[in-house]
């Protein structure tokens, strides 16, 4: 069995409207699902990705209005790296982000910056045969657009604690100093450590968990493998759009293994993903109540989506 790289990455925001504006208008992703945290349905769960909501491109957020900013520390992911396809793309993004008032640091083939709540982000030129996972945007040419995740960097007080579990249980491959790669039939990603003994604090601008992609047929076997490797996985949980297992790797980072499918078009037309509040059937009876308590959001679909399509 092999994991197909990153499935999605889930973070925390205190301000969903600003979050939607940044990730759709500035970063150029598509809001592909506006739903709720299934463990607390009074909380938004927003998914940004390519045009199809593909595993490997989904950056998601829980909204806790007014929550204090967090700070990444040991046992937490501190940087998310996306792929871009060329040095020309890197130059485009440096100019584009500066124009949008985002402070950037360019180092070789990498551009580092933060979102409005301090979440660490990076664009890196990556040569790969993986399919580019691209969202359409009227101001971002497809050849220069973000192409999906490359990997994540996490803090650990002792990365050696994780080495055996990552290599023997999850079948990650060592790829340099405290970096591991994982590649399946479709895609690959990296997982890397930076050392710190500083404790972090969960909050706005921090990563909640990283999900790795599994073919549906392999999913039950992954749970057994994690148990045998000394992990403590949850039961398989049906999230309607995919199925999930959660556990912590030895350095403390919360992992999920999520299935490839059924997908976000299960309850919405592919042309209208993310335009309305989507609720899994078990929450549908709460719709009226939830629509009263969830934060009103700007609408990146509708005319904006039509404009994207016209430029695609």
C-alpha cells in the first residue's frame, strides 16, 4: 500500500470572510465546498482547491470567530508548500503578492509569505510529472497558477521519534535531513521537520491536521497497519465526501488518512461547487438553525465563477 501524498490540509481561521477573500481573490483558489465541521456543526468547514476539488489541492479551514492567533510549536505544522511550474511563475507571484500588500521573501526557487492570520505559506518551483491541479482565475494565467501541494514542514523537539513510524508504518521514504517523501499511483508529497522545543498554541493561523490520501479499497487496511505500528487511530469515520482515520504521529502532529472519493460533486453540480451551504444528510435537519448562526460570507461563485469560466 502507498499513500498518494497529501489529500488535504486543515487550518484554523478567526475570520471566514477575510479568509475567503484572501484564498479566492489573492491566491486564486476555488471555494469548492462550504460546509460545517462535522464534530461541531456550528463551525464552518471551508475547502479551497483546484476547479474540481481534487485531493492534493484542498486547503481547508475551520472558522472559530474571534479566536486568538495561535503560534506553531513542537508537534505542529508551521509551513505549507505549494507547487508552481516555472521561474516565470515565481516572478509573477512575487509581483502579484507584493501588489496585494503581502510581504514576501524570495530565496532561490522559493517564495515565502504568510496569510492575513500568520499561517506560513510557500510557493516553490517543482519539476514533476504529477498532474497540475489548477483553479481558473481571471487574473492568474493557468501556466502560472498554483498546481497543488508539494508538502509541509512541521516542528519537532525530537524528529528521531517519528522516523521509524513514518518509514515502517506509513512507508514514507527518507529524502535528506529529516525529510520524508511519500508517493502513490497518482501523486507524491513531502513531510519535513525543523527542530524546536518551543511549545505552540492552537489558534487562528495554525494548522489543525494534515490528511494523506488513500485509495478507498486500502483504507481499512491502513487502520490496522497504524494499530500494528503502535499508533492510536480513531475508528473509520464517514465524512460523506470522504472517509477518515485520525491519529498522531510520534512527534505530535495530527494526521488523517482520507479516502480518494466519493468527492465534492456528491451533493453539488461540479459547475456550482461551494456556492451554497452543503450539509451531509445527517445535518440537513439543522439547516435553518445553522444558517442563522454561521458567519455571512462573500459569494465567490455566481458572476465571479462565470468570469473565471470565461477566461479559462
